[in-house]
C-alpha cells in the first residue's frame, strides 16, 4: 500500500540523513517512531514472513533509538511489539516446517532476535530503575547464551555497563549484582570471554562498590573481589585498591606489609610507589609507610627522579610537625648540592616551593625569625652574584621579615640585593617605599610612589608582560597609602593618592587610588566627628564619589577596563555611599546627596534583585529626606524645589518598583504604601492640578489600610497643602473600614470621626449649609451608635461630641433657627447619658 511504502521511505530517509549528520539522534528516533507506527497500521490478519521480520527489525531499532536518547519509557511499547512479532514469526515458521531439524533451525533464527530484544528491555529497565525486570530479562538472555556463545562478551559488557551506571548513582546493591553477573557471564565460554584484563577491571569495580557501600559490613567481599582481580590480572590499580581497603578496615601493619610484599616483584612506576607511600602515611601508618619509602630507592637507583623520594619524606615530616628531622634532611640536600649530588631542576623547584610555603606559614604566624630560617635554606641553593627574579622575590620576602623584626639595616641590605636582581620591579620599588616610610623620609616615599605608578602604567600597556597580575599595580599603590596611614604619615598617603587620582589614566589604578582616598577621608570623618569638622571632609568625599561616577561613565570606551571591573568598582562605591548616607543621619542634606550618589553608581551594576532593592530604597530615602526638609520653615521657592525633587525621585522609584515586583513575592512590602503617601504629599504641597485624578484609582483599591487613609487625610490639610474634599473622602473611607471590623476599635474610630467632623464642620463658621449640617448630623448618629454599643469609647471624645452638638444647637438658636437648635441641643443631651464620671458636672 501507499502508506506502507511511505513508511519504508521515511525510515530509509532518516537513516541516510542521520548518516550524513543532518538529523540528530533524537530526530532520527522520532522519525523511526512515525515510520513504525505507520507500518503497524498496515498489518493484516495474516502478514507474510517478510512483513513480520521487517516489523521486528523496525520495532527493535525504534526501541533502541529511544533508549539511546535517554527516553527509555518510550521504548517499552516497541520492544514489547517486537517480542509479540517474534512469537508470531516462530509460530509461522514452525507451522510450515518439515521435521525436527527444521524446527531447531527456525528456533535458532528466532532466538538471535529474541536475545537482542531482551537485552534492550534490560537496558530500558535499568534506565527506568526497574531492577527486577532487568534481572528477569538478563536471566532469559543467559538461558539463550548456550545456543549463542558468541554473545557472551556482549552480555558480560552490558552487565558491566549496568554496574557502572548503578555505581555512579550510588545504588551499590544493584551495582554489586550486575558486576557479579558480568564476571560470571564473562567466564562462561573461554573462547568468547571478555578477556582477563576486562575480568580484572570488573572485579576491581566490584571491590570498589563493596568498599564504598559499607566497608565494615562488606569487607570480606571487597577483599575477596580484589584478591580475585589481582589473581586474574595483576595491575597497579588492584594493588592500590587492596591497600586502601586494608587501611580502611583497620588491618594490622603485618597484613599491610604482606599485601605490599605481593607486589614487590611487580614493575611499578616511581610515581605509583610515591602515591602508595603517601596513602600509607596519610592513614597514620608511619612505620609501614617509611619502611616502604626506604625500599623504593633500591628499585630506582638509576632514576634521575630519585630526589622525589626525599621530598616526600620531607613533606611527611613537616606534616607531622617534625621540623627538626625535616631540617636535617634539607641540610643533607644542601650538602649534596655542593658535593656533586644536585637535584633535577624541576625537583629543586619543588623543594623551593616547600621551603617558601613553610616560611610563609611561619610568617602568617608572626614567627618572623623562623620564616627567615626557611628562606635562608632557599638562598643556599643560589650562587653568589647570581641574577634571578625568584632570588629578588626571595630577598623581598626576607626584607618583609626584617621589617617586622624592626631590623631596618638588614631589610635595606635585602632590598638592595633584590634591586640588583630585579631593579625595575614594582615589588622592589614597594620595598624601597616601605623603608622610606619607616625612616620618615616623606620626599623619598612620595618619589617611590610616583615610580610605582609609572611602572604599573607601563606594565598595563605591555601586552606581553606576564609577570604582573592585572591588579598588582593598583593593589600595591593602595597598600602603599595604607602603610603610610598605619605609620601616621597621612601627608605621604594623601600626596600619593592625589598624584594617582590626577595623573593615572588606567581605570584600575585610578579607582584603587580613589578607594584609598575614601578610606582615608572616612577615618578623618570618624576621628573628627565630635569636633564638628565633618563638613570640609564631606566636600572631598563628594568630589571623590563624583569623580568615580564620572570615570565609570567614561570607562565604557576603554577596552582595558572590562565590564566586570566596572561592576566591581560600582558596587564598592555604591555600598560605601550608602553607608555614608546612613552615617550622616544628623545632616539631612548630606544624607540625601549620598543616597542619590549610591543610586547613580548602582546604575553601572547589573539590575539583579539585590541592586533593584538598593536602588528603590535609595530613591525612597532621598524622597523622604526632601519631604522632611520641605516641611521645615523655609522659603516657598525652596519648598517647591524640594517637593519637585522628591517627585522626580518617586517617579524613577515607581519604574524600578514595577520591575522589582516581577522578581518575587512582595505582598508584605510597604513600598506601594510609601510611594502613595510620599507622592500624595509632594503633589498636594506643590498644588498639583492633577491631584484629584491621581487619587481616583486609590479610592478604588480594596486592600488600602485605614492607617494609610488617615495619613492621607492629615497630609491633605498640612500646610502649604489644603484639600478638605480629599481629606473628607479619605476619612470617610477610613470610617467605612472601621465599621466593617468584626469588633470596632472604639478609640481609633473616635479619633477618625473627630477628624472628619472637624473638617466637615470647622469651628467658627458663621454660615453653615443645611446639607453640611445633615451630613455632620449623620456622623454624630454614627458616633452615638458606637457609643451605645460599647463601654470602650473614650469619655473625653464623648464629651467633645456632646459639647460640639450643643454648641451647634446654640449657634442655630442665635441665627433664629429654633427647630434646628432644639434638635442639635437634644442630640447633645443624648451623649450626656453616656458620660461616666463627668456626667454630674454637666447635668
């Protein structure tokens, strides 16, 4: 049929395209999936042998394809179909066979495909974690092996792969089963076995599995497996693993020595022997490890790498805090160095590293004399007059020790030697600088700093210079200023930083100088805070941060100053600006300036969640400070400027807040409320004509809080703002919310109602509209309702309501409205009944 032909064509097309790498493995699997589905649609009731064989082949390969691309669950259906078709094929062949010989021939033919399908099903089961199904499939494969001995190697390696996969997933019990199966299957047929090397490899992994599973519980099995592996094929890895197992099990030194003896005749590399010795020593088997180490030189007498053994011995002694014995070994090497027994250059370099590491350890522990002792060992391997950059570094390190020991003359000698070996090194100049600082030679110190700056600049321009780390110059220059400060030589530090910030073009060095200058000024601010001289230092700090902001903006055009560097610097300056803003809490203007600076600097940082939160907070704080300063008694023009500035900060903050809310849940964050209150205050005090439009969406917000509405009402009437309509609307909304409470808070309700009545019926009005009186009357009725239902209503508020109602009645009487007067006075008398201790005084 056309469908069948199309399916076959699609199958063949997929094979060709995959061979030419036009389609991927997964795409090929999908195409085979479609082709196989189409073929199955064409299946009749009694398909011919060729059709069944084709369906078996296509189902097998489709299933295997899904397994290979990691979608084993999709393979099961096709592999099951293959099994069903194999049964159909066998039945068909048997039906048309002629005698037992024919049947056996057909069975052998079918069993080849059956073996493959079962092995694929085992793969699928392992991939899906179905251990029992995989075991069943492999067992059936083993049963077929007697008739297909050539598949022995394949099945053994398949089980090994299962063992590796389950081992890597830490499914040790399953792994041990598969590896055992691999070994057993691998030796079922000598002719088609996996070979002794592979058998040993399987057994070593089996031993490792037992070892990592639970060495104490499966020690015997691990040892049995590794012993068997070593019998099958002796290999250094097997020897090493056996020693590891014995050490882990806490075996006696005698047992470990016996294991070592088994391999004495085996040819192993020097490095392997050293690793074995390290393993023994790391497990605290000092006696066995050193004995083994002593036996190694005999096996490698002619090796030029023999010095590695001595180095390992020295390292072991140092690790076990046996410095005296280590020193004896080192002194033996020094004597040998001058008597014709020199170490190979690479081994000598390794020894230098050991010596320097030990010296550095003592240096960190502030044991400078002992550090010098170890550095002197290193010096012993250099000939007099030798020029070597490492020798220069060594002399500088020794000079640092002498500095700490206050032995200036010896430090000068060491630096002089370093200068002889490496005169143009920025590190050498730095050592000269430290001497100048120690001797209080200000001019020399400044001169040396200038030379350091020039060297750093030259090294940044020399692309082939690999001696200096990209931050070395800036780090040393920053450290130079720090040393000057530690030695109370602020003039030196300031001069150095001024030179750097004014003349260095390299952004890295410039920002290091600016950061040092900030630190210096911060220390001055802290020291002189009580002396009220912060203002002049604030100007320097402001200039420094402005310079940092300006240079960050310019740095986009500089190739050598990467984006990562810019971000690091921006983070540093924005965080310090933030801290300064907090520090200047007693100076609102300074606080505001540094919050704004922190925001501006943060714009050079990636807009991640942390930075967005910092930006939002900076702008909110800046707006809050502007509003606070605007509330003070200042000129109207200054107020307008501050409120306008606050509004600008809030507009930017709102944009940031929109983005920030997309990054997480901010349900409990008060930012929306703060933005609303700050913006309302700024707009109301600027007499913004769009204020009513701005508030329209606010009244419709279902989640707005009573406290927020009450603050809006207060701000609406706070000079220079005056918006009684908005004030009333806010208070009405708040009052409605109070009424909706399950239990009305009488105190808060009374305050809100008091404010609403005061706004609706101001004291001293000579002409009150009837509508207004009716509105206010309703408020009094509300109050009376709450007063009647609770004893918690404040008595002074009841008194105020009574007095206000009575006075309103008196006012109505004076203007000849006697009926209204009677109503209002009667309303006041109704409140009288709810007074407590004050009732008698007013009756």
